[in-house]
């Protein structure tokens, strides 16, 4: 490990990226670095009020990310550990919306029905950082309610393999638009490295998001996000994984939803077995009775489902990835 903040990256509008892969790096970093990244919201900051319908002001430029960052010591077959040390809203407001033919409760181009598409509508949320709340205001009545401010990063990943460039709207093995509230400050994300330098990028902050992201849009915000990174050499990671002080979590991305569920559960059973020495069916039984299955999103080109288990329930568990989460947590102590 090296030191504390090395730099803050603040992209110009024409430096925002819309793919993972196919981009030149904006900066070079290495394992042990701590740095801050300014990210835009999924609308590129162009939706600011009810009159700013996304289809009119920002399509097709949705879900920009900041980066990519070339990680000097990362090679294919390694695992990149990314610790989210702090996520701070960059503005005192966030926005959400409904879209025609998008979201869990409407027809889509792939699930065609005869009723008309949903109305496109924008909600503006005030953010009170001091109180730690955001305010929902109904658009057709005077109802308001304050909800906890729980900042998260919706989209984060590395370049796919095989010279692919994947839209930032897609979640898959490389990460991408995972849209899970568990990508919050204090969490370490593990991603398999597919290309020299990994090419890490992130964006799409949410002030908060319900499990499943039913309408397809969280409370979208720009952020300043502080990261610490490490490279675990010679250790492969097939699907994105998360670690917190309490839990280990695995992520599956696929359609239909049951396949995403199976991917996450399969990976968690295998990970739990590897960390504890439990025989596979014993690990399967333990995860079946003690695990949880939070849903990330049911709207993106692939759906996202997680599998989680409390680390204290795993007998004599070895530290995941050689204790990378703990090292990065200590490195960034005081930054959250």
C-alpha cells in the first residue's frame, strides 16, 4: 500500500464514457492508490426539473461513467479490489423518472402488450446532507416524505475481454450497471481483470434506490466518490463479488431473473466452500438456510440478483482475497 489521496479526477463533458472497453485511459493508477472521482448522474446532469424529459434532453447519451483508469499492475487472471471509501452527493438535488417501455411494471419491446406505454415523468428530490435525508414530493398531490440518504454507485466495472466494448447500461461479468444499493461506502467490490490495466470506470450515482429498482431509475445524482484499489495477483474472479465488514455477497447478471439468481447462489456456495473447507453440499445447505437474495435491478438488459451471507456464520472462514477488504478499510479510515 502506498498513501492517501493522490489526485481527484474531474471529467469534462466530452470525456465521459458510455462503454466499458474501447476507450483510452484518463489516468494511470496502481494497487494501493487512493483517489477521488467526480461522476455524473445517469442523465449527464441534463435533467433538472419536470420539463426536462430524458427522451428530449439526453437520449441516447445515458449512463455516463468517469474513466477508465489504467491499473498499472493488473493483468488478465488477476482480481481488482475496489473499496468505496466515501460517496458524497455533488449537488443538493437528485432526479428520478419513468420512461415509456422501461421499468418492471410496463410493457417493453420484448414483452409487447396492447396498453399504451407509461407516461414519461420526472421527480425532483431535495437532498439534505446535514439531516441525511432526501425528500419525495408527489407530482399529483401535496404528499411528501423524507427518506434516508444512502448514496451508492450504480455503475462500476472493468473492460470486458476479447476486445469487446459493452454499453454502460449492461451489467455482466465485467461489472457495469449493477444497480445494487450494496455498492455503498464501506463496501469492497472484487472484479476479474480481463485486459492489461483492467480499465476501471464508474458513474451513475444514486442518492438511494429500493431493492429491484422497480421503475428502472433510482434517485440519480452526481457524486464525488473516493476509492482505494488493490490487485490480487493470480486470483481469478468469474462474477463480481462484494465484501462488507459483515457480509460476503456474490452477483449474478442474466435474463431470465432465475438465471441471475442461480449464478449468484452458485458463486456464493462455491466461495463459502473455498473459504471454510466445507464440502459443497454442506455449504449449499448452510447458504440455503442462512443466506439472503437481494435483487439489484429488474429493468436493465440483464437483471441483477445478489446472494449474501453473514461472515460470522461461516465456520473458521479464511479472509477473502487475503484480507483485501480489511487492508483497504484501514487505508481509508476516516474518509467515509
